[in-house]
């Protein structure tokens, strides 16, 4: 009986079907391509150019090891140790959230405001991997950027990402609980944040990769998911210049509640909420009238 020959093409086909059977139908093709390209040290497009090549036994063993981690629920980005965001590659680990495309909406709006103001002072509250702060440093050469996180482990990842992209001199990293890391008299032109916003009763329904692998500290928004929005709404006036902006990423069910928090504080001029590609509310915008 002839031994089956595992070409790149047949390996991709088998793996994609296997992942679908294991409950990863939405990402099966992309997961397969990313993991196999990583093992073969090539680009995803090269897999098709090289489709009839036969990976070595060592390469197949390495691929099988990565595949097992994926089937166990580990996100691809944690398996590889990096993720893509805003045309940059960021180191990620279980100490930080995986950067997601929706957050680029927040970055784009922040860049628009910085261009309008010809730069300015920015603080990123809950920086995690540093993807927002570093992307802003890339897009605005004159912005003064501060990045804050309560987790020293997260800040270590963010600092390495800043060094990798040569922005260490442009970004001030501070460890602390939100605004408590700042001098009480410091004022900013722009405050940005993608805070924890998962309510306690939402955790059981989360994707296993998020629930069991991403840091709870960066996800847990308190009993109703609004804990950190209350703090942002109440404390931002102490740190924004008159006419300065607050931008917050939100969960798609939280628009009305977050806007209500800002209105209850008073002094904010609320702009329309920006929606994502799925037409869900994603970024709440408010200008501090002072």
C-alpha cells in the first residue's frame, strides 16, 4: 500500500477541513495559511506557488504542534507571538490583548484630530501591547505621546514594541491605574482608550480564545461592563485642555449607556458615534468644553 504524499496543497486541504470539524469554520482557511507559512518561513501567497512541494518530516511535525495549540483554543497570534495592526507587526503575549481591526477606527479618528490640531499631547489609557500609541507615533511625527497601563507585564510588551519600531524616544510609558499614573496638573489635547468593557454575565458566551487565553484584566469591565467608562467620564475633565478630545472604543451594545455617562457629567460636547464595518457603534467621541 502506497504511503500518502503530503504536499503543501494536500496539507492545506486536510487541515482546513479538520479545523472546520473542530469548530473553527470562520477562520479555518486563514489559520491554516498563517501557521503553515510560519513553519515554512514564507509568505501566505507562496504556499500556492509552492503547492506541489513536499514539506520535510520536521516541518510537518512543527506544523502539527502548532495546529494542536490552535485546536485547544489558543489564538493564532499567541501561538506565533505576534499580530498585525495598522500595517505594523506587534509582539503579543497572554499579558496583552490581541490587536483587532476595529481599534484602527479609533486610531484613524485620533490621527484626524491630531492633524487638525497640528499635533498635541496624547495619552493612551490602558495601552496593552502599545498598538494605539505606537500607531499614533507613526502617523503623527509631532505628537507628544504618553502610554499608561496598570500591568507591568503589559508595559514590558509595549516597550519592546516601541523599541522594535524605533519609537521609544517618542513615547513615555507609565505604570499605574489609569489617570493615577499622571501628575495631577498635566493636561492633554487628546485622551484615547480601549478600556475593558466585558460585563460579568457576558464571559461565559465569549469565544474560547478570548475567554480562556486573553488577559482577564484587560477584558473585565465590571458587573455591567461600564466600570472604566464611568472613571473616564468623571476623571477626563481633570486632564483635558479646553477643546480637547476624548475617544473611547466601546462594545457594540454600549453606545447609549456610555453617551449617557458623559451627558450626566456635563461639560462634554458629544459628537456622533463612529460605526465599524458591520455598522455597529464603535468609537464614542466627546470634546471637553471646559
